[in-house]
């Protein structure tokens, strides 16, 4: 039942005004919904942009690492190429059959621990084959084993005078000089051997040991150790030395 004290707004408000109110409320509700959707869309776009940026950064970092690895590999190949560019000057040296047989006899003397006979036979072979440096080189090795450094140096100098391209003799000279405490002269002998034939691994190893232990030149030692590994491909003991040497260089410890 209708109460006379209550006001019926539907009767008081004109029809046009009711339409306006309904329309206004609809627009407000639509605007709120649109605003919320806009915020959601914006947030979604930001997430997508951040994801794309992260992906792009990851690709860039990966590309930079790949470029760095490729450059390092190329540099390593260049270093190996420099070491192996020269031909072995001793490769085409052919000893006469009599000299080869003489070496076999010397080897038998050494194995039987008759070094005096070995020295005598090598001295005879050198007199008979004066154009070949092998007999004097082998004499120097025997004297070195006996710690007779004076005779060893004299014999190796004879070998070098016969064949200045005998990098084995230059390397051995470096070892003899090192044992005599002539470290700078030993270094020059090793460098001479390297200049003649850079692909001789033992020379790089000997120079590395000299630089590391005797000259305390750690940077040069590292370079020589790494050159040795480049030539022999694998040496677990020396690889361990390289790791230790790099640690010492980083710490500034000799």
C-alpha cells in the first residue's frame, strides 16, 4: 500500500532526467572498466618489454662470448702457425752408413756402462766424419751426464762450429751453461736454438724452467711453457706447472 509520507521519485522525476542518470551511470561504470583494462594492458606490455629486453641482453652476452672464444681460438692458431712456420733444418741431414753403425756401437758401450769406450769411439768418429756434428754433440751429452761441464761445453761448441744450424746442440749448450750458473748465456743459447727452429718443444721447456726457477721472469716462463704445450699438445705435469705459475703471477709471488 502506498504511504502518503513516502516520495515516489519515479513519479517526480521527468522521463528525460531518468534517462540522463541511467546513461551517466553506465558511462561511469564503463570508464572504470576501461581504465582497469588499460592498466592491465599497460602492465602486460611492460612485462613483455622486459622479457624481450632480457632475452636480447642474453643473446648479446652469448654473442659476445662466442666472438671472444672465436678470437681466442684464432689467436691460438696464429701462435701455433708462427711456431711451426719454419722447416726443420736437420730433417734432410743424412748420415753415412758407417757413421750410423758407429752410433750403434756407442749406444752399446753406454748401455754396458763403458763410457770411456763410448767417448773414445765418438772421438774417432768425429775425426773420420768431420762434416757431421753428431759425434761431438753425443760427446757433449756424455760429458754432461758425468757433470764434466767444461768438456761438455767444449764438445758442444765443436758441434756448433761444424753445423751452426744444429739447434739440438744450441739447446744442449744452454743446459750446460745453466749447470755452470751462466744463466744469461744459457738463455741466449736457448733463444738461438728457437730462432733456428721454433718448433723444437724441448728448447721452449728448458727456457721456461730457466726463466721460472733461475731468472725469476715469470711472464717469460709462462709464454715458454705455453709454447711447449702448443707443440706437444698434452703434458699433464707441465700443465699443472702452468696453473701454479698463473696463480703466482696473479698473487705477485715468485
